[in-house]
């Protein structure tokens, strides 16, 4: 058995200082120790998939992240682990508990995952090793994980058995005090013909400062952004639908740069918990744009339920500082300029028309390159 502080101290000396995740009773001392530690940042995620995206954003912004989860939450991570971590080759340390370990008494809901946790990680090509359960194993386990992460440029998991960490870490967590926010939605809708996605993206490119980062959600959004302009401060998120805003949060919390995320209505609806985490952590430099065409445009135009969803009011209710809704390019541009001039986080709900230009291509720069040049940009700024 080890003490949480021993592990956290050894990890901190290797640079791990940004933690995220969703609790598990096996993890209680480690999470409580992280939350209570003066030199560590812990961002509680609403889902384990969100935690992967947060860790990815933090890595892009130069941090050494750790994501913690129960192995049942590994299910929630599989999509971003396979379609974000792998194509973009983003390493972070994953601490995953082993509920349902065969031969140990546990709850019925852990039986299947307990039997397949290691095989599942192997199948999705995430290297894994045992979490250290004796003090003398901490440094070797961390050193090996760091080496695996460096060599493979992938997340590496340490699998924690029951009783590995002593349950004696007190929790020192101030109560959450929601921050100030506008009372009213800035409604700029006029009811005329809706703009194309491309019109709004052109408006973003015209107004966004050169030192800002821009992250585009999966599908045609990133493809259209790439077609309009390919810049090192652009991140075209292929796959990991719903994760763009969480990844942008991981970036915004770890850089002073303005961070603009271009989301889709389908993607935003897929992981609406992300909005609660953004509202609670409230980075002033985050601008969350939802390009709402009412459909899953990238996969053939199937309707989403966004026509009945007021993303702006939902954002204010979650703790965003301001929110606006627009349905034409001028209204969007004015709302975007206002957002850039004020502390956020801001939600800009842009109601747009479905469709994209004929013959739309795909980014020719690889995800691997996109991640490296984006990370370099965040570190040093525009050329
Ligand atoms: C987890 C996951 N589910 C489904 C898909 C397939 N997919 C790719 S883009 C897309 C539609 C996204 O819709 P929206 O966010 O509204 O953006 P739009 O395509 O309208 O620009 C879907 C369903 C995926 N990439 N990942």
C-alpha cells in the first residue's frame, strides 16, 4: 500500500501537474490528495470521455496531464482514446481502477469490465502497467510510464488494484461559488435567410486575433475551415465527436491565449456536460461557437433536436459569462467582436443553413502535424 502524497509528489517531480477525471472509490485518496494539493490543478469532468479531451487540450497547451477513471468509465473513454489520442498522438497518464477483478468480491455491474480491462486497453492499443502498490515501486512505475508515453506518443495506463492507496487523504475543497454572468441572452436574430457555415467561418477568420487558437469540431466544419485558410493555430478535430469544447477548455485553462472553439449542434448535444464544466471553471479566454444547422450535416443531413434547444440560455444557466444567438452573418460578427472584447467564457449560438460548398476536400496536413504545430503555436505564438 502507498500513500497518495507519495505518488503525487513523485509524479509532480516528473512534471505531472494537471489532473482531471471522474471519481471511483478506489481513487478517493488520489483524487482527494490532488484536489487538496497546492501545486496541482484538478478539473472534475462530467464524463470520462470529457476527461480525455481535457487532458488532450492541457497537453497541447504544454502541461503533463493525468486522467483518472474507474474502469467502468473506460467505456466512456473509448471513442476519444481511439479517435483523438491515436490519430493526433497525444500522450497523458491514465490512472484506471480495476473494479471487478476476477477472484475478488465486487458489485455485479463491474464483473464484465473487470474481466476485460487489460484486454480492452491492449485492443485499443493503450499501453498499460500495474499502478504501484508499494512505495519502492512508485518511481520505477512512473519512469516506465513516462518512457512509454515518450516512445509511443500515446496515453499510458496504470491499472490500480483495490487497496493500492491508503484511504487516509483528507479532502480540502472549497465550496463551489458560481461566478458572475449576464442575466439576459443577447438575442441578435432577425428571422431572415440563414447564412452558410462558410459565411460564419469567414467572419471568424476576419475578426479573430492572430495570437488566438481556433479549434474546429469533427466533420465538415474542420474541412471548411481548412479550405478557407490553413494556419498553425488551427486544430481540425477529426473524430471524437462532442469533444471539441472539452479539448478547448483544456487549452484555455492552460494558456492566456484567446481560444475559439467551433462546435456543431450535433456534437454539442452529444456531450452537453462539457458546458457545465466550462461554466464552472469559467476561463475568461474561451469563446464557444455553436454552428447550428439543425442537422448532422456531415453524415447526410439527419435532423438533430437543436431547433428546440436554446444553447445560449443553457450556457448562461451553466455559468458562462455571456451568451448570444444570431441567425445572420452581421449578427454573428457583431456578437463575436463583443465576445472578443470582454472576459468570458462566451457562448455564441449561430443558427445557420445546412450544406457546404461542392467538392469540399479534407485537410491534407496530418492530425499528427496539426497537433505538433498547434502545440508549438501555443508555446511561442504567431510566426
Ligand atoms: C462518436 C461519433 N459518432 C458519430 C460520428 C459520425 N459523425 C461524424 S460528423 C457527424 C455529424 C456531426 O453533426 P454536427 O455536430 O451537427 O455537425 P455538422 O455535421 O452539422 O457540421 C457524425 C454523426 C463520429 N465521428 N463520432
